[in-house]
C-alpha cells in the first residue's frame, strides 16, 4: 500500500498567482506550474530568511522534504526567467494553517502563529492592560501591552491601542500583531473559542501588575484559572457575573 504524502502547512497565499514576461510573448512555451507548497519554501527561505530547519518546522515536514521542494521551486523560477515561460502558482500538497482557514489577516511567522515555538525560543505575549495592571474584562480591552520574548527573556515591550474594537475583533487584532500568548482577567466563551481557533494560548483569571504576570509566566510561576469565564452583556451596564465579579462598570475582577 502506498504511504500517503504528508500535507505541508502553508501560512500565506500569493497575492498574484500568474507571472509572465511583459516585453515578449512566448505562447509556444508550456505553462510552468509551481505548487503552493513550493511557493511557501521560497517565501520562508528567500523572503523571510529562514533556514531550511526553521522552514521545515513551520511547514511541519522533514528538512530533507523541504530541501527537495525548495530545489524544485528554484528550478521552476529559473526556467521561467531564462525561457520566458509563464509561471502559475496553484495546487500542491498542502494544508492551510489555522489563521488562514479563519480568513484572518494571517501575517504568519509560524511557529508562533500556529501555536508552536522553535524550541521555545521566541514568544509574543499580550496582556490586557490599564495603568500598569491587567485589565479585567477582555471584551472591553482598550489597550494591550505586547512583550517580545526570546530565550525566556523580555527583549522589548509596547502598549498598543485596540482602536475600540469589540469582543469579536480582538482575536483578529492579536493575530494581526503576531501574538501567540494572552494573559487576561475575565473572558467570555466566544472569545475563548476565537483565541483557540487562532492558536493563541490563553492564561485567564489573572490579576495584578502586567509586567509581573509576564515574568511569572516565563518562570513557570503564574497563577491563573484555566476555567475562567465571564458572561458579559454590553447592553447591561449593571450586569453581574457571579463569582467572577463582572461589576457595575463593565469590569471583571477576581
């Protein structure tokens, strides 16, 4: 029995899938077809500057497989440039990463964007943020503090405004900003599902200073509630969420 070929994970669809010469016509030349998996190796190695090992981890295949796909893709590029034949990018043996399947703005730098890190060396952590503290209602977050982490050390951080985006758009906002981990207080079920579909790891039910929470996460000492849930209704200013304390000013506190 023939062993099925493993699907190659891709995180970008080319904006233009057809290329050809402008100054001459080579109608007699056969069309060259490059698979989307071949295109992905060109994008990752030649455009993103990844090594073949990093490319293999992102596409979820062996390095030797990446080498073969990449060699084939480069050969097709060279043939198109030298002979003037039209190049078509389509098909191939691939699967889209979660964020592309969700029609998100997938500026994917997997393994971050697909929920995996290369050896745990890089992370991008977002914290719901207000005046240095963890803001306690995800759906009304006006600012995230986003931390860039390498080797379990924070190398930079910045506060990013959400521009008034609500519950449904915040997951996509984090996707667009290449976040792979979220620390927050209360969060609703719909938002949890959206984060899960986006491959963003959630640490909810956290209180206190944002900086201290990130340091605790990196040291494996963060106290969080994996089952935290905040049932909040935007139209009810005095809604209460029981034990999770979604209070009079639309904030959740622990």
